[in-house]
C-alpha cells in the first residue's frame, strides 16, 4: 500500500521559518502564514520538513489511492515560494485573477512566487480563498 511521504509533522513552524536565511523571504513567509491562517481558520503546522500547511482533508481516488493533505500551504524553495493550491487554473475567473496578480509562474497545483512584493496581495488572497473553498467542496469532511 502507498504511504505518503509528506505527512503532518510535529516540528515547529517558527523553527522552520527561522531556518530561512533571507530576511525578506522569511518575512514573506510569515505574511503568507498569517494570511492563510486568517483565510482558512486553521493553525499552521509542518507537513514534512519544509511545507507549512493549514487545515487538512482526506482524499480517495477511484484507483484506491487515498491519503491526507493540508488544505492550503506553502514552502520556501531555492528560487521561489511554492504556494500549494488545489484549484486548477482552467476557469475564466481564475485566469482573470492570475492576469492581474503580478509576477508569478504556475504548475499543476502550485503558484510560484519569487517575493510577495512582486504580486497584488489582494488578488493572492482571492486565489487562496478560492482554493480553500474548492478543496472543501471537493473533499467534504
């Protein structure tokens, strides 16, 4: 049976943030933590050694694969901050928000940001809130 590599962990979010050497990046991560906590209503916890996650949901696929993941989260990576959003980027509303977000890259379920000063925080908040709502709707508790 498959076992997820990234699981809820007991290490401290503050300890993780303290390991981020770049002060601007560390401050950006604190802003993201506060924003995600306010939007999700959940306390931040570590998922694995490098993902700050808020909330949790259980998924189960038709293949039989199932597990738990954070509702929303981020990780400070080498070049960018990876913001983990479940919402796909295929809707017109999401594409419109992304068009006005500012400097970013996207992956299947990730939004990559170099620094928060490159983006419109109000639009980032809307994207995060949409992802939280979509995840809750797709995976009701």
